[in-house]
């Protein structure tokens, strides 16, 4: 998620027809929707709304609920946030990154039950949960990923290789990280060098670039479906796919503003911040 749109440099990318990703539905009326997270236990999608400056603690942000077929269940499900972005679910609790804090919501009631301060946080962004129920949150402006166990935050990894980490997705024994890029300009979010895809070993915390997927775009959200990784480039609105041994491939194109994507394992849900929409995609 970013606030301003700037041009980016691209390495050689394999472009294919956007027909590879077909649109199922499009839900409208959101206010800077940044993340779309599937709540499988309740058969719904949670959408975070920033509503204003993504770095301002203004109390304007909120969460919405969508049905799996794109109908609005609750426009204002949880209020009282500032600029919520990425989210994760662990047990019966939903975690939402909110600038320098993580908000905790009871999934059954929609009640905001806790606010976790993350010491040293600058600009918390995406979140994910591992198989043990621990959640991770990226700090885009600090080259850092934090881990939260219950309500206890800790620095998980801080490494310049992360290069403004935005999207994070727990995939087995690793985190997949979508990097925005190096030399980020904090005014317009342009970069001296575009980002790419990396992995972080959950046991050793070793950061490693994914071969063939470096320096190609300022990346935002990321998910994995089987061996295929999907990532959005916010500045251009492009959705990319990547398989080991291959190169990033453009599979769908939107207006600039595609942010933290979600999945139910079959479909991809893309929040479009500039359009105030969430789009559901099916893949050939």
C-alpha cells in the first residue's frame, strides 16, 4: 500500500494476455481498501479501509465484511482504527496492522479487544500467520519483520536485503516477502531500485532472493497458491505470477493502486485503493 503514485523501472518481464485472470465480481464503495483477507471459518472476506493519509493516526480507519460472492455484509464492521492495512487471523482473533500498532479483533463479535504497541515500529504494513498460530507483520520503512505470539511482539528479522518489505505470506517453513525496493523516497514512494520476491526461513531467519524474481517492480501484496506466487505492483496496478525456475509474468492489469491481495486457495481478491473496489479473480 502506498499513498502516492510514481513511475518505476522494470527489468525484462514476460507479459501474457490478461485473459489468464478472469474477473468474477467487483465490489464497490470502499474507502482506500488496502487488504482483502479471507476469513474461512466464517465464509467471508475482511476488507481494511484506510480513509485518508496512510500514516496518520486520525481514527478514520475501519474494517468491512464481504460475502464470498462479493456482497457487502457490513460496511463498518469494526471502527476506531487509524489506517489499517494488512491483516492475519490466528485462532478466533484477527490482527490488523495500524501504522505502529497492531489491532486485535474478536472474529465472532467484531469487537476491538486489544491494541498491541510494537516498539520501534515505523510503518507496519502486511501480515500473515504461520501453522503454529504466530503472526508476522512487515515494517516497510524499517527493513524489518516482527513476530507476534498472542499479544507479545518481538523483532523477527531486520535485514537490508528485505529492501522495504511490504507483502508477507507464510508458506510452510518460510515467509514469502514482496519487496517494494531499495532507496525508497518517503515522500512519493519511488525507489532507486525496484523490488522483488524473497524468502525468509522461519527457523534460521535467513533471507534469500527468489531466483529470477529480482528488481522487477515495486511490489505490494503477495500470496502463494501451490507452487505459484502472486504479487501486486501498486504503482502500475499489475498482478504478477511467478513459479520456481521461471520469470515474473503479468497475468492481470488494473489501474494503479492494487494492494494486499488475499486468497481462498482458488481465487484471488484484489483491493484497488484508488478505485475503492475489491475484485475477485479466477485463474485459467
